[in-house]
C-alpha cells in the first residue's frame, strides 16, 4: 500500500499543515481585494503570501537569494515535510516530483533580472529543488493544468508500486504574478469578490499562492491511523481548451474508476475542485450525480486559499486528511444557496463525520479530469 508519511503546507494561512488546518477550521481566509497591484488595470481578489514574512524561515533553512521566490517556497515546504519524515533526501531511493502550472513564469518579464532566463523552464526549476537536497535522481515535473497536484500523486503511486524508489516527495506549488492574473482576467474568469463555490450567486474564481508537500512510502501493512492513497484515475474528455464537458464526462469516468467496488456509504465526503466558475461547478454536480454519489457530502476549499493551481491537488488532499483525523467535514466558505442543477450535499458550517475515506476531485483546461480515493488504514 502507498502510505502518506509526512506533509506540509506553506500558504498565507501558515507554514505548517496544522496551522493551515486550524485556520480553515476556524473559517479564516486571506482572500483580499487588490486594486492597482502590479499596475494591472482591473481589481482582483487573491490570497497572496506576504513575502517578507517568510524571510526568517528561509534563512533558518539556508534558502538564500540564489533562488526565486517560487523556488524558495517549494524548498521550504519540502524541508519541513522531510524533517517530519526523517528520511535522507540525498538518497537515490528518494524521488522528487514537482507539480506546477506556471513555475517561474514571471521571468518572462523583460524587467525581471538577476536569474538566468532558462529558469523559466519547469525542468530547470525542479533541478533547483533536487540540487538543494543533493538528490541524484532526475526530478519529474507534472504540469497538466489544474489537475497537476492529483496527477503528481498518481505518478508517485506508480513509481512506488514499481519498486523503483522507497520514498517519493510530491511538491505542488504556484505563486501569482501579473502574467497569471492578467491571463485569467482575459478569460473573464476572476471574481472581484471572494469566491462562492457552488453558490447561486457565484461570479468566478480567486487565485492564491501556496506550496504543499506530501511524502509517500510503500508498505506491506499499515496502521489504522495511517493514510493510504488507494486508487487514482485521469480521464481526459478533450471537450474544449477552456470549457469543461457540459455532461461531466471525464470527471464522471474518473470518479467511476477510483470507486471501483468501494462502498459509497464509507465515503465521508468528496473534496471537489469547486472553483466557483459557472461551468466548473455545474459540471461537477452532474458528474457526482452520474456516479451515484449525490448523497455523499461535498466540500470545496477555494474560499480559504483561492485557486492555488499546481498546489491545489496536494494542499486540498492534506487538509482533507487532517479533517477526517479530526472527525470533521470542513465547511465550504462562501457557499449559501445551491446554484447548480443537480443535487449536492453542501454546507457552510463544519460538520461531524466518523467515516474514514474521501475522494479528491479536480478538473482543468483542455478537458482533463482526475480523482484520488484515500482511505485511513487502507481498504479492509
């Protein structure tokens, strides 16, 4: 079985998984409205890390100005997770996988100086991570739109099942920049108020900074309190470059694949993508109903962090594990009234649960869809 042995989250809500979980449980968010930031002509709402606030932590981990801010938060999150895992990151038995959609894209700006332009290449950024830890293996980069964080975890599962490595460090990260924000603005996808996943009055998504790390290992037997990544699936419906399938075809097929013969009655919740865009939320509601999961609670975490892009699948998986450890289904912040055509069990309040499994669901540009089934203690 593939077991989570350590994790970390670095976000505007904190620099540990525990701090982030407690902030979310208390309803806290760092989503703020920005006007005139980066000289962009339109206001936007985002959850952005206060960069000077991390300087002491970077210094404590010997992360200096040889690295871009994106690389710094990737390394910091990895350092913290590895400290908890107590493994030798320089070992050839350790593989690093980086999940990101944009990496150092800000280096494309002609005004950006101080770093080689080739660091904009995702493989070059990933090399900064492995070189920092003196790891001899070629890092794997997963960049598949919004589903990258789940795809990266599926890649980790496959590598561990193939007995090529003893440990896999999955790091998901993105930090916002004028390039990214203006791109989403051109799609008319951003809301100028905090996002409202699945709500009747939702007007679009918010963006966010984050880095999140999960370390996986392969075990023949697991303890009752250990988290197992049981099954993952990627299904691409190729509906449209930016619009999801109106019938949720790829998302439905991903859900069906990860469910297998697992009892729906044992699932505490589905942690949905929940971007608060009109078409994504509607599509997910259709896919969930088609998969026979309408009675299973659904939540979305974008109202706390915004859309963290390459970090989303990793960050939201960690928080979902923490929530079930705490016998809790986290509230969907921003949700008030159902705004999709197919029934979902949603709440803007934390709810209790005694169940030990959840599904992480993501969708993205190009018609890509992914799902992961996690079970505490593994399938019996």
